[in-house]
């Protein structure tokens, strides 16, 4: 029987170990699953839906191949669909039963589209000749767009590969159990061999031994009383049952300590965890998505900086126009024109795009136009330059899904921006007639222009923080009075102001106030006051007007890009409007008609 137990144990061990090893080898499934789609030449684009990308769990490895340029990018599904618009494209979805890709041609009014490479809308994009391969791990609200150059047909071969969890959780336990059964079989075998050896020894008949005489029976004597203690009337045999009772009682006590003492009601054992308030708190309302992520903002600002640096070096307004618009482009285009005439004229303050972002404030929106305020850290100081670099603030606007973000405002910051929402949450863009601020945003520009013109005589003087305003000291009333005093008696100098061409941008801050970017212009006109008298021009006015002297006079228009913090209406009269940064320069000059 012992040999039978050993054989059975060895057979069971072999079966367990063999099945455990087989699960990891011959019975193991594939390590990946690949879904493919073969596309035709009827459309320039293809979109892999986010749900199709998540038809299987795990990281998605995309492979796209075709003739010529191959492009692929991923972005939020709503953004991808907005970029595709009415263009013909292939929709790639996943069969819910098999997980295989199914492609469907969606007819559209556009047979070609702009080149999608480098769009600010993508979270990331890839382009190569012949094939593109990359891996991502995107949620269901992110889709992938595939194209060539927007004109050629979409690449024909698209596939996505997912890892497959082919791990066998029972393989290890089976192998371990098989090893234990093998040890048990070895123990049975050893026991059987030892028993066999013992059973083969000599078997001699033992002679009978003489019986010993029986001892005489003794009468039991009743013990005397021991002072009230219980007596053992039956001698040694009466103590034997107590030997078995003691371990039973001890076992009961131990079991009772392991059960009752461990329960919360008994007050002993480990504490039972209770659900926290965080786990039972209701989820908050969904916020609108942000216009860009922080990574997108960094890439956009870097591209703006690189483009503007190139435009500055070549004095090219056309290059600058690819990343600038509004007041920022207007100022730089005028500067390029003046410097092309007079190379000694200074350049406009640089847009620092390669420095790390100090602040990113995107608008909460999923429609267009979209607005982002970004602040870059100050550049490293040049030992040969006395000017200490300052952070640069930009207001970037994207007009539609296929447009790039362009900087409409680029200002040098002179004060710290108040606390704003993190980039992952963003903020709302407020209307220019908002009544919840100490002054309507549409009135900030005209009010400040009046302060620059009239100083403390302006009715709006008390609304602004004039003590920490460097621009007021540079071009305010005192400056204008001093400049008038320098004009000869044969001429007269006048100053007027007007609203600029740039749109007013209002973004909410955490203190219920707002960041307000405004554009205003100031017209400086000098005319002779006597017949036959003439006035001279100089610097950028001469370069833009093309006349060194005129008997009619000159008109010069200066533009101001201004970024303010406007407090909430609850702080009206207590907290002034602060100028956070500015940029100014000549945008036009001509002879008086």
C-alpha cells in the first residue's frame, strides 16, 4: 500500500508539473493582438476613433505605411473632428465581437486639406518617409488622424497592436503543488522501503517466561481529612481525566481569543477601515476642456519665439505674420519697415519663446476662437547689457481648428501676475462689458489713455495704481509737457488718443477679478505755426514718412499693448487697477495732408 501511495503521488506530481509548464509554453496564447485596416485612395485622411483604440486594453502601438510622406497625430476626438471638418475621410472603428478594424469612407465636400503636420491642435504628431511607428496610451476621448500631405491619398496600411495578457496565474501554483506531491511521493517511497527492510528480519519463537507470583491484595485505607480540601477517594486513577481536560480548556480559550477579540465589537484586534469622506463625496460638475494642455502651450510658445526671432533677423513681416497678429504684428511690421530704411534704429522688444513657461492660462472652451495667456521666464542677463531682462507675457488666439495660435499681444511684464487657475483647469474668457469688475473691460483702455494724457487731472486717475506704473513716468503728462517745451515757438505739438485695432481680451483670475489686455493708440502731431516755417523729422518718423523736413508738419501714431489686472466690483475703491506689463512703439508716420 505504501508503494501504491508513492506511485500515485509521483503520477499526480508529473501531471501537475507538466500541466503548469504547458500553460507557459504550448498552451500559452499570443503575446499581442493586431488589428489592421487597408484603406483606398478616395480620401486624404483617416481617423481611428478613440473607442477603437481602446477596443483592447494596454498600450497602443500604431504602424502606418504607404508611399511618400506618412503623417499621424493624436488629439482630442472633438479637435480631430473639427480639423477634419467636411473633408472626405475614412472612419476606422472596431468590430465589437472580434475587435478587428472596420473602415468606412465618409464622403465630404473637400477632396484635399492643408498639410496637417505641425498643427497646434495635436497633442503630438509624427511624420516620416514611407512609414511611421509610435506607441501611445490614450483614453477613449482621444483619436488618431492619419494622412500624407493633405493632397495625396491617405497611406494604405494602418495597424494597431495591443499587448495581450497571456499570463497563466495557475501555472506557478500547479508547479509548486507538483513539487510538493513529488516530495510526498518520495516520503511514501522511503517509508515503504524502511518498512520492507524491517519486515524481512528474523522471526524466532520466544520461550514462555515463568509467571511472577501475584502480590498480596491490600486493603484501602481511608485518608484522613486534609483541612477541608477535596479528597481523591479513587487514588491515582482519578487524576487521569483532568490531563485531557486541561488542553481542551486551553484550546477553547485560545480559539476564543482569536475570534471574539478580533471583532470590532469586542474591542480587540486590528481596527476595521471605514470609508473616507473622499470616497463617498459626490463628483463635481464636469468643467469644459482647456484650449490647450501645458505641453501644447510650451510647444506653441516655443514655435512663436523661433518664428519671431527668424522674422526679426530677416526683417520679414510675412514670416512674422505666421505667428503674430493684431497689435503685436502691427508694431513689428512698422519696426521692420523703419529698420530697413535706417539700420541703426532699435528693434522691438524680443518675444522670448525658448525660455521655460512661468504661467499658462488657457481658456475653458471646446469651440473657436480659443485664447491662451502665457508668461515666459526672464531671459538670462547679458553682461554687456545694462538692461535686466523681464518676463514676457503673450495673449495667443486661435481663430479656427485649422489655424495656428498667433500672439496678438506681447508685453514686457513689470509686475507679478495675480494668482490664476492651474493650466489643467483653465479659466473663462469674459465679455468686454462684464459688470462684475470694478470697471467694464471695454472702458479700461480709454480711461488709461486719459490718465496718460492728463495725469492727475484725469477723472480716471484714482482708478489706477499710479505709484507702480513705469509707463506713466515714461510717456505720461510730465513727459508730454517737457516735449512741448522743447518745440520751437514756430511750431506746435499736440497729443490725442484713440482706441487701437486690437480686440480686448478678458480672462478671469482666482480673486474674481480679471486679466485685461487692451490696445490703444496715441497720435502725436507737430505743425508749423508761422508761414514759411518748417519742422524736421528724425529717427523712425523720418524712416516711415520718407521726409526729413516738411512745411506742413508730421503725424506720428504710437501703439500701446497693455495688460492690466482689474479687481472685482467688491474691491471697487479699495484696490486699484494695476498695469502688469506693456509694449509700445511707432506704427505709422506721415506728412500732414
